[in-house]
């Protein structure tokens, strides 16, 4: 560990977190110990935590106070994860419909967030200091599995203009302090990708962090230009927010000469699972209860694939209880060689978003088109299909009373042409239904050009 890393992880980061009223350092220390506990002890501790969490939620959150009353339940009826099945699921619509009733009226630290991922319908929700502290502590624990600590140089490739907008002065200062630099991976042409490659070579980061699709693209470009990225001292590439395909892992690993560590989670559901050096995805078991359900909402046994449902116990001021992620996965009962007792999540099929390609050859993350539609109030959901470089189709389902008037159509066409090229034909129309893919997942952007 370098002197600078020691200084940051031991002194500056704890101070920063303290100023932000985050309890991260204490949480991380406790997580570092509990990851080795015997499974029985982990489970007993988690049951206690669940009971306390439910007690607090019933005392403070109007929505759950009413729900428990309607169901004739008391907090004492929830003793372990199995009892959670007595409670309803929480989905995006329920959060939208009960937003005010889901807040603790006494909460002082709630901040508004929305999902920046690739799901078509944005979800607005609240995060508390408690929840953010747990997210940061879990990420910190997972980076240490790979011998990377806070304060080590990090390059983050991120695509959301919302996150880029958040690059205010405080954020810039923090990034400088923690030696984290951001690559805006929103729309990329070869020239920009080559500049990123130069930036990575000059920075020599200890870790890469971001979308697998973006690091795969950077790796491909480096290879095409015969640029060696192997000996930069990169210890690990953390990838998250998208499904990681085996060919991407292979390509990133070979090109950067470092292992790839997959992470699964989101701003909404939290830091759910992370890959350890033995190749398994360990759950953030102390903080989370993960259930796997079939399409009718029935719990599935260990080993069977279904929708991932999460209860996050650090969310007492805006609870996520039985939250439906829309992602598909299975729990595993195998033991990991690394010795950590945290249970394992297997075969996650997260959301996937394709790249799209502009008429001039610019490669863009699918999010660059998703954001155009997400900003339009009357749109309920959508699907974008890039049939060819010359033609893109936009399927829309509008909210109840809305109709696809000319202004909306023209605005969408103009913004799509701004990104894809003036000469590109954009066919916008309404549909009755947008079916899921065979895997059961919705894909909001499909490019027949880049996936061919
Ligand atoms: Zn492990």
C-alpha cells in the first residue's frame, strides 16, 4: 500500500465520511469481521437485524403501518426471512403511488435519487445517510478482496449525463482527493476512445470501474491500434450495471492483463453481490435478504432461476422491502474456496443495453437514446430498435390519456437525429404491448447493427 493510499484510507476518507455524517468506517470494520463468521452466526445476527428493522419501519413509515394493520400483522410476526412472504412485494408502481407514505416523517437525511440505469421507466426514490453508508462500506469491503483500497487510483467509466452533471466542485475535489477520475462514456467515437486509452496509460490506475460494454469497447480499440495496455499495474476491473458476457470478460482480462470482478446491484436495490477472487458472487448478506420468485410471485428454492427480490435492511427511512428488481438469478448453496461464508448468487441476467451506431460511425451507449425518451412525461414505456445505420424504430406506450401528437413525434425525431445523424430515418409509433425477450428480460435498446 502506498503512503498516499494509507493516508486516504486511514485518515482523509474517514474524515470525509464523518463530515457527511456517514458511519461508513465503523460499518466497513464490522463487515470485514462478519464475512468470515460461521453461517449460523451470520443468520442469527441477520434475523435480529430484520426484527429491529421491521419494528422501526412499523413505527415510522405510514405505508407499512397501514399495510401491517390491513393484514392483521404485528412486527413480532416477522422473525426471519421466511416470514417476509406475508408482506406484499414492492414494485416501481407501488413506490410511485405511495411515495409520500413511504417516507419517515422524522427523517432528516433523505435525498432524492432516480435510477440511472437502462430500465425504461425511471424510478424516483429516497436514500438516507444510513443506506449510503452501507453502500460505500460494502463497495470498500469488496475492493479490498482484490487488494485495492480507497485512495488507490481509480478510473471510472460512466455513461449517465445525470452523473456527469453531478460533477460539481465538491465532487471534483472529492475525486481529486480520492484519486478517482471519470471517463464520460456517453457517446464515443474512435478519437475519444483513443484519448481515454491515453488517459488510462498516463494514469496507471489500480482499478477500473464501470460498464463492461465500455471497457470491452476500449479494449477492442486498443487492440485494433496495437496499443499495449497490459503492464499498467491495473489490479482489477470492476464491472457493474449491465450483464457481463463471457466474451467481454475474456477481452477485458486479456487486454488489460487483470482479472475482471463482476458486481451486481443498483442505486435502487443497493450493493447486492460482488465477485471474489475465487470467482463467486457473494451477497451483501449482512444488509440484504434476497428472495428468488417465479412469475406468479411464489418463492423458489435454492438453485432455481427466477426474479431477484431484495429487502435492504439499511433503508428504515424509506424502506425497500421485497423490492422486485426485474433481474433474473438463482441462489447457490455451494461453499466458496476463498473462505468467506457469505452466500452466493448465481447466473445473474441483468438488464442489457446495446450500443447503437451513428451514421458517421460514432458508437454510442444505448443510454444516450434512452434518456431522450425518459425525459418525456407522457411516455410510459418504450423500445428502440436500430434496424440499420439508416433506420431506427421507436415503439411507444403512452400514459392513459396521452396521444402521440405531432409535437412529441417531431421532438423525438429531432433529438434522435441529433445523435444518430440528420439523414437517419426515425420511425416513431405507438404499440399496444412490448413483450419481454425470451429470457424474461426487457431490453429497451436493441441494435441490429452492433449485435450483428
Ligand atoms: Zn469467495
